C-alpha cells in the first residue's frame, strides 16, 4: 500500500487554510495546495485521455481498423484514462500492472448497500475520481509549488463522482468544491488497525485524504450522499501534464485575454488570449487549477472550467487519431499507470480495460457534468437542499440530462431500526417558513408541535429560538438508528419519505416546517421534482460553445 504520512488534524487544517489563500504556480513559495486543487483531479480524469486502446502485438504502425478502434474507445475522460491504460497495457502487461498503486476502497465504519438490480439485472456504477496534491516526487514538487510541502499529507483537492447508469445509456458527473464543510467520519486502516478519529466538527472535505488515504474520502462521500461507491481512481500532478501532452492538447475558451496572477504573485500563471486555444502539458494544469481570473475567483468557477476541459477532452479523443501511434501509446501507458492509485477492484490493466468497455459506450450528449449545489458559510461552502435533490437523482439512477423525467423515483428502503412508540419518540419542531418576501409565518413550530401531540407524539417540543429557512418541510435525523423514528413522524403528518433526510446538523429527530406549509394543519406535498436543480449548473458533454468568463481584474491588452 502506498500512502503519504499522516500529520495531526490541526496541522492539516492550517494547511487547508493556507491552501485557500494560495493558488500559486511553481516556485511561488506558497504551499501549492490550492494549485493542486483542480489540476490534479481534472487532469486525473482527463489523464484518461490516453485512451490508447491499441491491441497487443507488434509495435508497428497500426492499421485503419486498429485506429478506428482507438477512436471508438473514448466516451469520457475517465474512460479515456482507463481505456488508454488498458489498450497500451497489452504491450507489456505485467510491467504496467506493477506501476499501478492500490489502496483500500472504504475505511469508514458505515457501508452503503449496493443498489437493487433493475429488471435486466443491471446496477449503476459509481466511481470517485480524486485529484491529490501529493508532493511525493521531484516532478510533483516542481509542478505543485512550495518546497516546504514536500512529503506532507496530501489533500483531496479535486473530487468528482462519476455515475454510470444501470442501462449504460448515460453518465453523470458531480463535483464537490474542495472547501465544502462537512464531518469526516472515523476511518480505520484494516491493515495496521490505525484509527483516524472523526473530525471535531465540520472541516473542509479535502482533508479526508489525510485521515488514512483515499478510502476515507470514499467513506466521507458515502456518509454525505448515501450513494454506494464501487471504485475510486486517484491521480497526481505529473499525470495531468503527461496525459494532456499525449493527446496533443485540449481546446479551451476564454471570452477575454486572461493572466491568472495577482499583485502578490498568487495565481496559476495561466496566460491566454481571447478565444479558443489548445492547452497541453503544464498549461493544461494551469487551466485546471485556475481560480484567480475566472468569473468571481471562486472554486465554483474553477469547477466550471474543469467541466469545460473534460467535455472538450472527450470530443478530442473521439476525433483525434494521434493516439494510434504505438510510441505515444506506450509512453502514455507508462505515465498513466504510474500516476494512478486505485482500489483493489481496479488494480490490474485487465480490470481497468473491462471498466473502460462499460464507460466507452456513452455518447457525449448523454454526459452531464454538475457541481454540488452549495451556499457560502464565511469563506467556505456547505451543501444546500438542492444538493440532496441531486444526490437523490444519482441514488435513484435518474439521468441528469432530463431524459428520464417520466421515470418514477424508487421507494426508499425500509429503515434498519423500527420506530419507537409514538409517545416515546422525541421530536424537535422548528419554524423554517421564512422567505425574503413573506418573512416568517408566526407560531408554526408551536402549531405543528401541538398537532403532533394530538396524534400521540407527546414528546414533541417546539423550539422558538431557532428560525432556519427551508423551502420545503423536512424531517432530519442524525444517525441510522433514528431513521425509523424520523420516518414515523413524517408518515403521521403526510410528509413524503423523500423529505426524510440524514443530517449531522441535528442531534435528534427534527421537523423543520418549511415555506410550503405556512398555514393549516394538513400538509400537502408539492409535486415531485425529478429535474436537475438549476443551482447544479449542468453542462452537457456535447456542448462545444462554452467559454469561460474572465474577471476584468485579470485581463491584459
């Protein structure tokens, strides 16, 4: 098992704070954490560009049939990474197998059950793509920045969940901003028994990698989303650069001249003229990690730039024949496998190839890239209710491109623990009816607590001191042992099971009366909404017109 050493949590929190300030390029002297942010992950994904799907055999020039096969094998950047590795791998299979590093899939205590197969016996496939800012080699150090970070605990600065539908017709990608605040669960290394305690309160999600490795990042995602994750693929700095070189560049677009460098020297260093340009090598890494210069300078703008890059990479791989060169394929396979860390389910070229055959069938127009809906909490962000809706669509295998609009949501599985008797079930009721236009409807917490008491929930209590804001009424619970209780409260009030949600923000079963229930005692559930939330900023894989907006403070003439 290959893994960087783990430092104390408070040390990494300091590094995380520093990473938010620093997006410096090589040699800038900051910790380079922000830099790795995007570069890694995205490159990770695109790194896949080496879709070098060439047959095993002599290294001679491939024929037309082989070239066509190479082009067919690329459906999405991740598929490209895997298929490229697999195709070239047949040239020297065992050597490439030795290149691939592996780590444990899930280090958390709680496991999420795999989804139930559909009528055809198919199940969805979920792969977490992680971009690590590891400074564990001279090449990664040069690309990543500050010398003082060499050998330090890496951060999971880019995290993307790739969801392949059960019928393999569509693919969804969900990015999570690296500075999302959440609780990292306890993670235990099964090899040596080392326990990494749960985070003390909410911390940035990118710190999960320092709690034992990528298996803790997987555990953190599963705790937050309830989505079963089948595999992870982690890629580092060097992989981003080498993979972009191998495909001959990826076209990206800016609506004005851009130079990502502020007066104090922070920035990726990206310098492009207005229009569309192919980027490769270190310039590709600069694009993927750029925050200063795009729109509002946030991680959200950076995620949008990453999605543009990935979509463009897909199109390049489907149209470009340069990967038919045996020498390019061989070099690409070497670099790709050396840059990858995977779970045991993907630890050979053969396994990667088999996975690529499933991913390659999805057409760009059925690929949807999104960012987890979020809101600012100071300088950080946290998931919103729209995020839960997005996670639900993924859990229920509903396509994010809207083509499954008529597909009925699956009924939630019964809770593992049954509900306590109604008169023993403690419920806290909050008034979350506040809206910008109407303010807060007075007395709603007391009214609904009284309604619950009349129904036999004698331990229901209103808390008038807390006035959250919720568009829809929701019942929250903190742990799986209370899910049955939360479901029972919802059932008694006519609240749908889809509005019963696990949350670490509550200490017990908590009913938040939303803006959809400002009056009366009979709850009328709003119509089912199976569409992708607008706040997810979905980008279709076939969209070749996207262009990043440049912040006027970072332009040049």
